[in-house]
C-alpha cells in the first residue's frame, strides 16, 4: 500500500534520490526512471478532466491526492512543479517568472563582482535627482540606496522571446523556468498532439541531457518510443503498468 510521504517540502532532487509519483486511490506508484520519460495514457474522459483539475489546484497550493516525492520527502507542487496544459501558451514573461527574474537581477547587482558598479550607478542616480530638485519650489527626498529590481522594472526589462519554431520555444521556456524557479518536474497534457514523433524525440533528448523529470499525460495512445515508459488508466480507471 502506498504510504504518504513526510510533509517536508523539498527544494529538489538530489543525486541518488528516486522521484516517485503516486495516487493511492488509483493504485498508482511510479518511479521516474532516469533516461526514460513517464507517459500516462488516460482513456476515461471524466478521469482525464479530474486529473487535470486536481493538478491545477495543486499548482495553486491546495492539497490534493497526487503525491510527488524524492525518497521520503514530498515536493511542493506550487513551487517546484511546472504544469503545461498547452505548450503554445507558455509565457516567458508571466508575472511569476518576471518577479523571480527581477529578484535575481537584484541579487546579481549587489554581488561582489558588481558591487562597485552598483555603487557608482547609485551615486549617479542620487546626483541626478538632487540636481533636478532645483527645478522645483519645494524639497523632496529619495532613498539612499537604489532598488535595482524596481529600476529594472521601470526601464521595461523583459525576457526576449525569439525562436525559430514552437519546439525551440518550449525548450527555451523549460530552460528558463528550470534555472529561475528551480523546477523539479515538468508535467504535460497531450503534448504529443502538438508535436511530431521526431520533435518529441528531440525534446526528450534535450530533457535527458539536462536531467529534467518529464511526465506526460495523454488522452490517447501513440506509438511507444524507446525513450518512454508507458502506463495506462483504462476506461474503467484500472491502472495498467
């Protein structure tokens, strides 16, 4: 029987850890295998919708019945799982990503390498506003230290969205969220309806080279690829491994 993992919400997978996806009521307990992509075929439309809605709630931080864990440590879905229902709608400049990017910009701006540049820039900005005060008939003050993240937002900093095709865009998006948000698992719904078999294989190759954990949920069965480990939830919601 599946044993619920400890409520210690992990930051990520460590070398040697076994990542497990489980759902007790459906009898699912699957180990994510290195160099294999886990694929679930869900034949029952009602169950298909139910799983999607459950995952969407978990991404929002609600506790649901699906468990993703490293050994005995449960992974927080709202922090370390990326749910992609439509790869064409993945937004590199979403509020969540931009906020994390701005935080990273702030951290980099004051590190040892950039500290002197930050001080020089801060002084230039201070001088600019103090000199401009003479144009007004009243006095004003500004903060002694410039918040680089706010400055970056003010000048319209954003992540460049340039790509040759949809697959390249998806890969760049995954690289971005993996690096910025420390995503530990990517879950896709009907990814194979958007890309050809060759494109899927190219995506798998990229994912495996970067050691991403990829889980696919498909509403119908396609050709089983060498890089895949297939599981089926049949029309009666029986789990077949």
